[in-house]
């Protein structure tokens, strides 16, 4: 028999001071010592005005590992009433861990230094934060854990630094002399992604004072059976299929920037709303009592303001039209932090004194990796005072 599960605390950690649009290229570097032609166009479209990088603003050296960012967010969940040592299940996620082996979660556990506990990593892109949360939720609901933490974190700046593209630029110098920027699918993401971590702490008991969030349900759907990979790293397309980095020589990997994050923008634009909103919601609404007038806050994770209106159109198409005044997102000020985004959005709202007992939150996280989608419903419980 499953038990009700509550989010008792939400924490976020964003490294250093915010970086404005005009500071980005100074932090990340210029490929081929030339400014990107695409940067201003992309920033106008995505609407992001500031973000954070795990890059020392003075030395420009990396300042936090991914595991360290996660650990900082998790420490923000802890105090004398809920000490770090009490955690018995730790689930950590990231699209870009510091290493391929061992897994990201055990590295986070090592950074924290808390006593032995169950430790699980979930992988993916934006959606792996939700899969981490679902594992932690199920663990508590089934009585396997009493005090669980789920975390999402990203250090996207490591792969977006200009030095990662210098070999490709030098190899293709003649071609790039006519078109100085990188291929758009690579340059595009340099101005879209940022760093940060967020975490939640779960138990079977709501907070004795203040508010908690009860997890009502969390549904995750993949449409990889219908669509090819759209966002990828550590691979490149060859004859219509992804070819792993391990099948390239070291020289080829550098010359093609195989480890860089890439995205098929055309495939993204044509399918992200159709699959992660319309098709996903039609399946979810078939089994959930989802009604727009019963949702007090809609917390969407999207990569760009460009998709805001299209997301609204998709929800309207399935009969779940939620007015913009009930939307809550911090994309423009905190940036797109991938798997950490939903935690960072939730942290700002949860700690804002805006929520009232009985209100309902609907969270939405899409992933363009091979097109997946997650929706989660939360109910506010407790005493606002």
C-alpha cells in the first residue's frame, strides 16, 4: 500500500553573480577569436537576460564541478531539524556529469560525505530531473525510504567554452573563412544553456509548520518510437544514424567536435509541441482529472520564450488552456539549466510566500533528446503562517 508523499523543502544553487547577455562571450570565449554572428539573434528569440556559469569571473577557470553544484543545493535542504545525516535515499541527475564512470550520484554522495544510504543516478537531458524525483517519490511512497532527496544539476558551460571548438575551427579554416561561425546546431546551444542545481526533500509527513507540497501524480512519456534523436552529445549523425564517440578516432572527435552538444533546430521546431504537449496531454488527460480551472499555477520548463505562445496553443488544442497570469517561470532571469530547471522554478515559487493551502500546481518538462515529456501535479498543504 502506498503512502502520501510530501515535498518538505526545495533548494537551489546558482554559481557566482548573474551573467548578462553582453558578458556571455567574454566568459565562454570566442571561437576562432571572432564574435558569433548568431548570438544576438538567438538571444532576441530566447528572451533570456541573465544566467549563471560555474566559471570564475576573474580567472575564467572552471570553479565548481557538477557534483559540487549538486552538493551545494542539497546542503540548502538541511538544518538541525532535517540534518544531512538523516537522508536515506539520494537520487541525483544530470545530462552532463563530470565523468562517464562512476555515476553522477555517487560523486555527489562523496562530496556530501553523509552516512551510507541508497544512491541512484538517472540520466537523460532535461527530463532526468523528473525521473530522479519520481524514483525518490516512489521510494518514500512504498516505505523503502523515510527521507529522500532528488536533485538535478548542470554545468553546461564546460562544453560551451570556445576552447572545445578550436580543433574543428582550425581543421575547417578555409570553409569557415566564408562562414565564420560554427555550424548553427552547435553555436545555437552556446547561447541557450547555463549552469545551476536544484533539489527537493521528501517524506511521508507534511511540515509541522508552514507549507508542503503533496505529490499527486507524475507521468512520464517517451516518443522515441516515433522520432529520431534531436539533441545529442558524444555522437554525430552518420548515414542517418547516431554514431558513438567511441567509434571515432581521437583526431576525428576533435575535428568534428563530436563531444559538443548539438540540436536539430528544424526537427525541434516541428515536433516539440506536437509530441511533448499535444500527444502527451491527450494520453495523460485520459487517465487524470485535469481541468484548467482547477490549476492555480502552471510551472513550465521551456528552453526559449519563442516556445511560450506555441506551448499555450498546444494546451488550448487539447482543452487545457491556462491563462498566462497563472504561469510561473524564471527562464529570463535564471536561464535554461536543463534537468535542474524545474527544481529552480519550484524553489523560487515555494519560497516566495505566494502559495496558499489547497492550491494546485501543474509542472511540465519536455525533452527534445528523442522527444519525451513529463507532467506532475502538486497540491499545497499546511499553514501559510
